[in-house]
C-alpha cells in the first residue's frame, strides 16, 4: 500500500497551488465571504461568472487534464486529474463549467464517435464555447430509462425526431445535447435505441425551464417537433445507443474532489456549532451534537478511503466494480444528512432563506439543504443504485421492480 | 498511490482462508462453545507451526518479522470463521505489550515461547465499572522489597483459564492524575492466589472471566515498562487491539453477507427466490455498502498503526466506531432476512450476531470513540 504521489504529480500540485494563489485574488468578494450577497444561482450573471472563470482555467491548461492533447486536453494522467480536483476543492475554488460536456458527452464522443465528430466537437467542449446537456430522461422514462418513446424516423441521410425530454439540466443555455431516441419500436426496448447529437438551436427544439423546490430553474423540459438530425450526428451503430450510453466511460472514479468538498462542509458545520448557542452554551459542547459531528467526520473519511480503493482499482486497470457505486451512493446520502444537520443546528434561523436580512450566510445553507433532496434522485435514484449493487455486485436475481 | 494488498498479502490471505476453512469447521466451533478453555491445543500448535503466533515479532525473538498490516489479514480470516482461540489475547494483548514496552530479558524470555505456542497470555485491565479509562484501574500492587504484592479483582478478562500469564494493570500510586501510578505486571497465572472464574457469556466463542488476585507476589523484574507509567503502554496495546478487532469484524461481517446472500438466492417464497424482492435486495445492498465502508476505514487504520502514523489514534477510533456499527447492522439484517431459521440456536447467525456485540463493546464502543474524535477536533 502506498498513499504517496510521485514527484511528477507533486510538481503538478505545486503548479496548481501557485496558479490558484495568484488567480483566486481576482474572484469577487462574495465568493469568499458568505456574508456578502452574490448573484443568484440561475441568474445570467452567475452563468457569465462561470464562463469567465472557466476561460481562466482553460487558458492555464487545467481543463480536460486527462484528455488527449489532440483534442485540446493536457494529456496528463488520471492521478494528475485527481490532484487537480483535490486542490481545487481544498482551496474552495470554483470549478470548470460544462461539466456534463467534459465529464460525459466528450468522453462518449471520444470512445464511440467518428473522427469528424471528434474534430468538430471535442475542442469546443473544453473551451466551453459550446455547452452540452443530456437528453435521456422522458416523462415515462426515468428509472426505467430504456422505456424512452422519443421517435426518430430514418429518412435516408437524416432522421426526423419527435418527442419530449425532461429534467434536462442546463438545457436553457446549452448549445448541444446527447440524445437517446427510439429507432426500432418493434425491437426489445434496450435494442431499439440510437444515440444522436442534437443541435439545441435547431428548428423544432423548444426548451421550457422547470422550477425546482429551491425556487431556481436548473433543469428543463425539451420538446422535439419534427427536428431534422443528420446521420453524420449519429454516434455508434443504429439501435446500439443504449449500450453506448451505459458504456461510458473512463471517469475519474474516486470522487476525491467531491470528498474534499464534503470535508469542507463538516468543517463549516463545526464552525456553525461553535457559533450557534442554546441557553447560553455553544452547541459544540452538547454531547449529542459532538457525537453527530464526530460521526460526520468518520463518514467523510469513509468516503475518502472508499475513493482511494476505487482509484487503486482503476489504476490497476480493473473494471469498475460495485465499490464505485457504493461510494457514490454514500456520498449523495451523506450530503443530505450533512445539510439536514445544518438546519438542525440553526434552529429557528433554519426557516429563513435568501432575501431575509437575518438568514445565516444569506440563506446559502437553506439552498444547499433544499438542493440536496435532488441528490438521491439525479444520476439514478438511490433505489436504482441499490438494485444495481444487489444484482451486479451480489448476483441477486433480476426481477420486476 | 496504491491502496490495496500486495501479492504476498494476497497469498497470506488465501492460505489463511484455506487453512481455517479446513481446521475450523462448524463442528469445531460447536464443540468449543461447550469447552471451558475455549480453544483446541492441537489447532493452536498448528497455528504456531504456520508462524502465525509470532508473525510480527522480530526474527531474533522467534518471530517472522512481518508487519502489523499482515497480522490484521489473519484477524480478518479468523473473524470470518469465528475461530475460537486465545490469539487476540496472546498476540495482540500480551505479545504487543511486551514488544512495545518489555525489557530485553522479558522479550527474550516470553516472545519465543508465544511464537512457538508454549505460552498463552492475556490482559487484565477492566474492573467493576467495565470501562477503559485510567480511573477504572483500582486493583492494588504494593511494593515489598524485590517484589510487589497484588490484591484485587479484574473482570472481563479474555481467556484467563487458558492463560499461562496474565498481564495485570495495577495501581501502584495515587495522584491527582489517574493516568499516573498505573503499572503493568506479568503475573504467572499458575501462582497460588490467582483465581479465574468464568463469566456466563453471551458470546460463547470468546471466553471471559473474573480474576481475583489474593496476595499474589510478582517479582520486580516482571514490571512491563516504567513503574507508574503503564497507562501509555495500555493505550498503545488498546490501539492495536482495536485495529485488529476491526479486521475481525469486517471478516465476520463479510461472511454473514455471503451466507445471507446465498440464502436469499435459494429460499423460495411466493414462487420466487426472496432475493428477487426489492426489499431484500436493498437490505443486502446496504449490508454490502456498510462492509465496504467499514473495510475502507479498517484498512486505513491498520496501515496507520503499521506505519506508526501521527493520526493512527484518530484513524483507529474512526474505524472502531464504524466497524462496530456496521457489523451489528449486518448481523441484525442477516437474521431478519433468514427469518425463523436465523433465530434458531442451530443456525450460525446468532454466533456472529453475538460476536458483533462483544467486539463492538471491547476497547471502546462507538460512543466512546466518537467522543475521542470530537476531542481531537477541538
């Protein structure tokens, strides 16, 4: 066992640290100081801020760290990607934008796309000149994703697509989408799906933002009405789209960046527990609160070392096993518990949200608390993940749900 | 960066598993439940021959010179089969204390005998109040020339009947600081005045005793570590024992999961295997998750102890709290998924269930360790 990083990775870490020390000075005050009100999350100002910071990261060579150089990446190792995520989170710096494009759509095109598609799309994903979203879920295809109904009819050199997508995160400012469509309605449902790339600005595409329980609009409904998609935008073989969507990809599996972010939340909770008082005593002296905070501290270390185990497997070239899934499941459920506990610490102040001058840290905690309820639904519900762990990891029989 | 077992460690694991599956079948466990000593001397000898008893002792003391992390691999395998043996008492408690704080003469005298299987040790720390705090140590040792005389009662002592030597924590001085004035003695268990009476135990595979010491003389040369300075040694021993218990718990928990999953695949209800019901799948997935998380912390803790890392104490506290909770949860669900059969004496599930309880409360339960963690956070 060896927890250390090589000199090459440590040199890269130093480069990141130096860069952050210099460039984080340019971040607006609201980024550092929770008591200064920043732009609202779904505002155009916030989108501009994300693009501005992304460009700086990109110019410094910190976007697409383990992407090949020919597509605009750094061509560095997986571990260097891990080091970057770790440092970014440790410094509490903003990350790159276009996460879905960089983490999901790009790697899919890289693995299954044509040379022409790679040249056309990959560089602009990294620069965030083109923002990507994902058109998978539908009103009748959530957990049962293979049940999609959006129909693509073969017209020779193109398809005509009709249907509806839903929960499309970032759809309202995206330029392109990865899309699953039904091309063979008579085949078994997993075998009649094709993977296409959709121009979100094409005629017949209508995007309608949905409002979430946080009050914000991050995701959308997307309506497709006789949308023409050229066959040059098909990824992989016809009717093999399901396997392409499921086959993705060489992600960084450890989630180390996310782990450090959770660790930051625990630190913030400790600070909160010291500041909040009940009956004249800081909450950090309450034995029950101490037990809970200690448990959270244990939990972030569970996440960390489960991440290291997943990373070890990946570095040894093993296929992703159920330990990747349990790590992910633990992470999202932990975030819900952390945010819920923050509300508990705040007592009556937990009721105050952004806009109240008495809200703690302008209601950021309240936003995160409400947003965390989505964590166990997005990217597959926790129930679906448990099914996968039981069936793929433990070999229990597949069955009707 | 590599957080996994080496090839040699994988081999150790495989050979330990094969050996224990063969040597410690169900019938052996059932026999040992009824046995007062709680172990088989034949099997103990075989373990000595394999080099297990001296695994981490330096070669000059008859050991194999391997690392603590290697030792935890054995503990994991022993936990899987609930091996009834004084291994934990002898190697982790006695051997580790001598290795950590013993004099050269003590190491030369005892470690080779432990390694060869000729000396069984145990540790007597806890008393009436049952907690691992310095305040709890009240049993008195009084100086009388070139020896001390011990009087008092220890409780929750593992394997005392099997032991040839009892490492006894005694109060030799009273000061305002309870950590001061505790001394560790090697007591010959065959000494007249040492009496071990069995405690009626829930976990029948790890025997516990109350041990009374009546005017027991111990030569000064049998003091382990400094006079009055036994507490830090005990903390070191407890740290290693807790890390080893974590390995034992993860091993046991994984076996419970295997038994339960295979039952869920075979047991038919409403015409289908119960493992096809989502409610059973989710329980199994959670058991699997809990064990994966426990393993992550256990391996980290074992490695921290192995490397004597500065954060070893916090790492072990985290692992001990988590593994205890995980093992209990896995056994709770294991019994539930088995239904009535899991509630019977004949099924092995209750043996794991009871071990989970006895291991969780040994060397600090979850609440104890979480409070230590809270203190470390300031």
